[in-house]
C-alpha cells in the first residue's frame, strides 16, 4: 500500500486564517511570538502543550461563537476538501491549534492516531495547514510507511494544506532549533465508508469526545 502526502494549494486571500489568528493573538508576526512569550521554565509535554496564553485566546474565542472563523473553516472543507471524497465524509468539528515555539516542541511523543490512547478510527485522513513557514525542526516529522521510522519533516508554506495518513504513520516533533515559531492548524476527515458510529464510542485521548457526528465530527 502506498501512503501519500499530497500538498493542496488554496486561496490564502479567500481563506485568510492567518489574519484572523494574528488578530486574536494581538501580534503582527506569528513566527516571532516566542520573543514575547516564554512557554514555561522547561520543555512542554503531551499533557500541557496546549496551555499557552495563545491557545487560551484561540479556544476561548471559538467557544464564544467565532462564526467568522467557523464559516471560513467549513468553507474550506466544503470547497477544497469535500470534493476529494466521492462518497462523502465527516470532518473534525473544530481544528486543532499547534504552536511549536523556538527552543521547544509541540507534540513530543511520536505516535500514530489509531494507536491505543489516541483511539482514532481507521480510515481517517489528516490535514496540516500552516499559518507560518513550516520546515526543518519547526515542522512535523513523519515516517513514510507504518513502523519504518524513517522520519522526514514536512515542508510547507502558508497557502498550502497537506493530506497525509497520520492514522497509521507515526509522527511527532523535535526541538525547534530554527529561528521561527511554527503556528498551524490541523484537522481530520473520515470518509463516509469508514464512519461506524456504533464502533466509535471510545473517546479521543485528548478531547475526550466520541468519534461521532455531534461530538468529534461534523457533517456538511
């Protein structure tokens, strides 16, 4: 079986996620937020990697009813992602914010999403949408085949989103020794043919939501 990593270009002026996130963070340059904010005294862990002030601002804004962002996200799903699935799909209700600060990491544990503890259903596809330059050790490192361990960094720019098989390919981060913080969004899509609500009762390892429409997933 071939595991593809396909880059999809989108209109960054039409889907201007970067500007929205900059406004919520109250910064002009996402790549330099490490200059104004110290994560904490040590390296972040899998348990606290979403505890920054920037994560709080982003998710608080979403919970308050950030319709401008939600409409843009669902528009991207509908017009860019959905046409790739002939039989339809369900998608992650809200995208995940990732911040990979300089001299730190974002997701230190190398894993695949279907493994115990993460519990994502088989067949799910991953999408990574960077809001900053994504390269080298500020990027996500992914193997080419399950359990091969030949990790390589994804190379992307704003205006691109990559589709890849994080469900079965192990991935994680290294210490960011570049000069730029990486800020990105990621989300998951499940083709309808793999959507089995009665088998998806086990919740996700991080969000504690069941993998069903109305909780982890949404349907257009």
